[in-house]
């Protein structure tokens, strides 16, 4: 599948406020950093698209086709933080077209689980806009009063309301924005204008159609919340990978690994589809080459400075860039192709079902037994014993290759244990925070070791290829020796690092 072209992206920082028809907008003059105000009025018409089961809205994503104003076009809004969203803009295209553009449909394939997009609601807005400018003429914020008329396609019902949006210049520093918003909200409060409970106009129109989460055993709530959060991260990372955004493959692979780890670790407490765990492992493996090559390229390029003969550095760096450039492009195409496959879409659908049907492993038909916290902690204790055995085996390795393989197994077990502790962290927030800090340090040690192992493999591969000059052979050989020394140093600290992490974790179940 070809990579989806990257659309124009902007960061939107705004807050929404509720206002009745008789609440006047307060005086906006004299606000911090504001020197002048431009006022205009216009009409906006927006068609919002979603799947039949509102998969975009459930993922806090909105897609609209807007006409009117100064930003007509297709807008895709993605969550990115508190009061902030990333907006991707596509050209309006053929005015008579009713279907979403192919690029947008492709970009949203994972979010929509392959289901078609269709018109979900139509909104017409009469906008009264106030542009607040600083003394140098730069925009500080826009305060708009919107009179909205909406019709939802599901049942033809109509809704009308009045709201106020405040969108500020996201390039301003936090202190400037903070002073401005504090002063503005004081004026709003004085006339009875309050923050809106709806995160978007579309949520106000269609939010009641989103089904509530089913009741589950109380002890499983942290497990479900964790799985839901990681699935959401996976979805947003999917979009980022398709857009070739920085660090997106890493984020997606980590979310897949965390989902798999949680399902495996707590398989004794929840009903788990073994095939789903295998599919998550498949996804991780398909994404791994792209991420690993990115990390190794940066690592070895930075390491070139350690080559003692300055005249050999440039040739060595050129060889490293040539090798990783070709391999990285092929790996990225493989990752994007994976996200366009039916197998991947089926995996997402199975994850949805697993969350919707989450239940204790021992649940009888019609029953909802409790899951005790101690049962979740017992799963972590059992995992810690497994990691301890893996760490102990490293010292008995007969050669470097066996040591490296045993260290890798210990690393995978410790990482799985860390993710398991993340799941139950809301039950023991302070204690878990200290434990996770210890595991972060242990994972840093193991991660540096594994990176050195992979780096040596790449260096050997580069050295085995034909056409080397004496300079590149010398430089690559020096880098191999450096990486070997790094691996030996990290392995020497394995036992001590695990003792600290394990001693900290035992407080959960002791």
C-alpha cells in the first residue's frame, strides 16, 4: 500500500463555553496583551462524516467538510492534549462530491475498522468573530460567538444552541496565554458564561448515541482502563505512521506490546483470546524493523565521533547513511503496508470485542464474580519469579552469543513486568510510581545492552558487503569494538539492577 500523502497540519488550542441567548459577551477591551479588536460576521456550513457506529467520534476524532469563512475544506481533528487538537486540512475539491476523498479514507482505515464513512450530521453556524491583536498586530486569540443549527442524519432530529469558542495563538508562551485566559474567564464568570461540557460541536449533537460501557467486575476496572487507553494510543499512532510523523512507529509498537503484555499477564483473571495475543505479536514484529533501524541509524551516526582517526570519520558516516537509508525506506513501506492489510483491521476489531466482552476468566453464564486486587498482584509476583530465573541464567552463559540471548529474554520478561505494574498503578499510585522508577532504570540498562547487540549485528553486515575502503573498514571495526565494550559493561550490572527493581516491586505483594 503506498504511503498516504502528508496533509497540512496545524495545532489548534481552544476552549468552548456555554451561553444562553440572553447572556451578552463581556467587554473584551483591556485584556492582557490585547491592543486592538477586529470584528466580522459570516456563515459556516459543515457536513460531518463518521461510520454507522460513530467510530471516529468514539476515538475523539472529527471529520468535516466545511464551506464558508476563510478555511473552507476538509478538516480532520485529532486529540493531542488538554485544550489542544491537531487539525489536518485537505482541499475542498469537487463541490458536488459527497464521498470523502480517497486520501482521507485511506488515512482513517484503522480508525473506521474498514467501515464506510457517511454523512452523520449537518451544522450551519452564524459566527460573530472577534480577533484580538497585540500592539505589534499579531493575533493573540479569536473569541467567537456561534449560533448553531444542527440536524443529525440518524433520526432527523434538530438541535439549536449558542456557544462561545476561544482559540488562542498556540505559538505564544504559556505565561502570556495564562494571563490572558485568567482575565478573560473572570469576565465570562461575571456574566454567567461557563465552560462547556461537550468537547466538540459534533459530540453535542451525537454524543448521546454513543453507548455507555457495560458493567464489569470492579477489580477489572484498572485492566479495562489500561487496555482502552493503549488501544486509543495505538489508533492515534496508526494515523501518525500513515502520515510519516516522527517517532510514530515507536509509539505504535509500544502500544501493541503493552496490550499484549497486559492480556498475557492477567490471562488468569480475565478471559483472553490466545489468538489475539498472537496477532499483537505479529503486529509488533511487522513494525519492529522500521523502529529498530531508526534507532540504530541515529546511534551509530552519533558514535562516528568516537573514531580516533579524524580522516576516517567522513567515509564511515557516509557508509552508515547509505546502508540505513536503503533499509529504512524498505522497512517503512512494510509498516505502512501492514496497516493497509485486512489482517490488521481484523486485529483492531478483535481488540474492540475483547474490551467490550471483558470478564473474569472464571465467570459463569449470567454471573459477575468479583476479582480481588490480590489476584492481580499475584499475577505480577508470578511474573517476577520468572524474571528472576531468567536473570540467574545469564551468569551461567558459556559464550557471548549465549549471554546475549539470555539477556534478551530477561529484558523481555522485565519489560512485561513493568507493563503489568502500569496496569495496577491506579490502585497503588505512590508505591507504583517509585517501583516504576526503579524499573525504568533497569530497562535503561537492558535497553542499552540490547541496542549494543543489534548495533554489532548491523556493523558486521556492513563489513561483510563488498566495496569497502580501508577507511570505512577501520571505522566500522572501531565502532564494533566500542559497542562490544558497552555490552560487556551493561551485562556486568545486570544482577545489581534486577535486585533493586525486584526489591522495590516486592512491596506490592509482601
